[in-house]
C-alpha cells in the first residue's frame, strides 16, 4: 500500500488489528526487501539506458612480441668469416662488448694459407714485378729515343741530298750554258770556214789559211760533243740524287719499322706485366683482409647472448654460426599479427594500447582513458604482403605524445605483448548492435589516425 500521509500511532494500531483479523489483507502485503529490490532494479535499468548512449572506443585486439624497428638493432648471428679452427674465445655469454672488439680468434686450415710470412712474400713478388715493369718502361723509352734519332737523321740526310741535287742542278745549268757556247763557237767557225773556202776558190787567200779555219771548225765541233757528254752526265747525276731520296727514306723507315715492332712487343709485355701486378695486388689485399677475418669482431656495441660453438680447436666452415649478438640500445617496436579482415580498418599513426608480459595491467574495452598499466604506441609500418601464418605484420613504436610515460627500460626482445588498436568512437548501443549482427567496425576515413586522449 502507498502511504500518502504520515500515520498516527492510533491509526497504526487500528491497521495492525485489521491485518490480524483479515488474513487476505495480510497476504497482499509487500515485504520491505521486495520494495528495496524493485528500487535497485529500476536504478539498474535507468543506468543501463544511460550507458547505452555513452561513447564507446572501437578496437581491434592483436597479439605480438617485442622487436626492433631497424633491422640492424635486432639480434643477429655472427658467422665465421673463413674456413678455420677456433683458437681462442675472448668473451663470455652475457658480456658487453664495444664495436670492433675481438670476440673469437680463428686460425687457418687451408694449406695455401699456412705460411706465416705469406703476405711478406707476396709483397716481395709485387716489388719484383714493379721493377720488371720499370725496366720495360725504360726499354720503351729507349726505343722512342732511337726512333726519334732515326727520324732526325732521315730529315738531315734528306736535306743534305736536296743540297746535292741543288748543286747538281747548278752544274747542269753550267754545262748547258757551256754546250750552248760551244754551239755558237762552232757556228762562227763554220761560217768562217765557208767564207775562207770562197776566198780560196777565188784565189784571194792561201790554202794554209783555209786549212787553219777548217781545223778551228773541227775543234769547235769536238768541243760541242764534249760539252754534250758533260751535260748528259750532269743530268744523269741529278736523276740519281733524286732517286737517292727514296732510297734514304726506305732504308731509315725500315729501321724505324723494326724498332717500332720491338717497341710494340715491349708495350704488350709491359701491359701483361701490369695486369699481373694488378692481380698480385688484389691477392695481397685479399690476404690482408683474410688475415683480419681471423679475428671475429663485434659489429657494434652490444651483448653476447649465447655461443653456437663450444671449446677450442673445433673446426668451423665459412658462414657457420659462432654466437648470437644483441645490439645495445635498440629502437624498440612491437610486431603485431593482425587478421586480414581487420587490416583495412587500420592505418599508419593509429593509436595502440599495449600490455607487456610481466607488467600488471587492466584494460577496459571501449574506455582506454581509464586503463591502468598499459602503454601507448602508434602504428609505424603495415606490411603490404600477408605472412605465412595468414596474418599481416604491423609494427608499433612508442607514442611521441606520451613521452612522460615511456615504455619500461627493462623490456627485452621477444617479450609477449597484447595490444588494442583503437579505432573511432561510437555510442555503446551501436557497438552492441554491431557485435550482435557481426558488422565490421565503423570507419570514418582510412587515412585519418586520430590520437586518443591520455589515459587516466
């Protein structure tokens, strides 16, 4: 019954008397506990109705492990750089080493590298080859000098011969003038002879005078013949001197050709020697590098995780693993495995909440702002190709907006991680309706990456 006004003591006693007298009224009476329960149920319904309109953060769950963002920061196997035998271990498991520090000493097992002075002997061979090349170069220079001398001598001889030809030309001209003068003298003697013959026939001159002119005429004719022969000889000598130019050139050029042939052979030998020298220097460089490979060094600062080989004297092959190395201060990242159906709803710079194994945490789905013990991150890389396990790999790095709550410094590679990739906010009733119908999460923009408010 509803009490609309306060009851007086008298009315209360009368009411109790009536209730005791009439059993049916007593049966209809509601206990106080039932009233309290109805109040609670009504409050719960009102609260549930209010909750239906509160914002809900959609998310995608994923599992993964801790790794490094850069490949050079991830654990690596240090192999043996040569075929050899383990001589000495200079580190222990768990040791911190610096870049370039010697970890293992390996000795040679191939017979061609046994000689301890192999590098020195190779340097001596290279020195001898260099001396041989210098001698070849000197020989080639001498050939060049000989060729130059022959060319200079050829030019000199040709100039000398040209001078002789010029002199002989002058002689030919002189003989020609003498020959022409002889002809003039002969013609004068002949005219004088014929004149004297007429005078003799007329009886004006004696016979002796005629004979004298005849003798003079014959001497002039003989002189012409002599001058003609001298002129022919001079002309022949000039021709011979002209032919000597070709003979001089042929003789000298033949000598130059022979020297150039020897020079070409010397150049070929020097080129072959230089090729051999390059090969020897390459072998020397390889020997020096191989000698350095006997000392297996740390590629960077880091820690020795575990040795793959044990003991001293064990034979190892090229590329055989010697030990596992972990770089110091890696750039940490979380490698998550995301189902293919969820990849279209995530993008780079999406916010992620992370729970690391060993760190107690409490995450409330839909309310990341009240999570406890989780750490923030953002998606840095999404693989373009699906993995062998049928899932896509997603790399998550620390959130730069949460530097005051950085990831714990005690984290180690391979640590298990549970992640919630946060999507868009929707009303709670929408999320319940979506889950019941199996619809995908609501997505405003694939390129957007909203940053969530800092967790409380």
